[in-house]
C-alpha cells in the first residue's frame, strides 16, 4: 500500500493540472467503488488537492470533497490534451487503452480531460461528502499530525511518546493516530536513521534520542518524496515512473547486506506484529 511519500507524489502531480477543472460527468463502472452521490459532483470545480495521511482529498467549489484511497491496487490516471499524469499500482493489465476492464470510475471534465480510477482487486474507494462530514469521519478525526507540517513538533512527539511507554517504537510509528501517513518502509528507515532499534519500547528513549527520532522521521520522508517514493510492485509515481527511494534505502529490502553506515553489521529482518522489520544489529541500539 502506498505510504505518505507515494501519495504525496501523486498529489503534487495532479495538483499541477486539475485545479480549475469543472466536472462534466462521472461514469460509475463499479458501484461499490463510490460512496455518496456522484450527481452532486456535476458542474463543480476542483479547487485544490490535499492529502490526509494516505488519503487524497479533492476540494470542490461548493463545500464538497471527493476522497480517493488507493488501497493495494488502486491507480489514478489523468489524461489531458497530449499530457497525462498517473500514480498507483503499475500492473501490466492497466497498460491498455482506457477505459478497460479494471477501470472502476471515469470522471470527465469540461476541458476535455478525464480522470480514471483503476483498481484490479477493487479494495480502493472514492467517497463524496461535505468538508464538515469529511472532518468528522472516524479515520480523519483520529489521524495524528502530518509529519511534514508545522503542527508536528518535537514537543508533540515527546508528549505523545510519554503516553505510550510500553509500546514498541515501530508500533508507535505505524499507529496513524500518533503520526499520519507512516507505513512499514519509512518506519524502518526512520529508526535506522535515528540509530534506534524498532523493537525497543517507547519508554526507553531518552530526550536526545527522541530529538534524533523526530528529525529522522522528517528527513526520511523528505528524501523519499524527492525520489518519488518507493516501488516494490504496487506503485508508480505521478508521471508513470517507479519511485527510486529503494535505491538509497538503508535497511528496507537489504536483508543480508552489509550496513551502509557502520560497515560491520549485516541487515536483519524479523517479524514484528506480523510485519517485516529491517534493522542493523550493530549500530541500531
């Protein structure tokens, strides 16, 4: 599933083209792919595209929003005159003239451009609701702060960590109520950058380590965004290319390789709460 850097890369790509576009029609090819009344979208103008955690949020001019959650195999593809922007799952089955059998929703704009939502496994969703109702959604209302925005401060992180002393550090990072948008890859990479074992308990961190973890989270995510995110098999970035972060990753998918920092440790992978955790046993303590 795409994490914060991947979804942010898609958002930035679409933000270049969609604002100002007026929705002309919505073709719902799989009814369960859309929640809400699509008729309320007709004639509305896209004002802005935002991101909340791993969720894309399209703000319209009448106080409505439509949100897109790509889940595991969702893909958005915008086509204009001689231009296109895409992001999400890169299945070869998608690389055919649109719409095709995996196209679930087609949104057409008055300027002739179209936005396709493709989804192989049909777990993704597009929802239509008011901005007020969106803010009250349990998923949104309980999201922690965005780690790259000013609301995510060292003081916030320190205070939040103190409330959960018996939770493993990686478990804390993956909990979206603590910090929005961090998934498995960037939790591992943030812990490595901070030289902290992901399995350690939150209560064992001292103030200096918390400060280092705070900066490591931000630095890791900013680096990942600059590389267009990470691509294993389920993601391409906003211009249809695979993200290149894994080429510079320090621990994720580097099991059995020498540590890039200490040169002494060999990267290990263990299961932690059902998820793979990667770390250097020598320089992460």
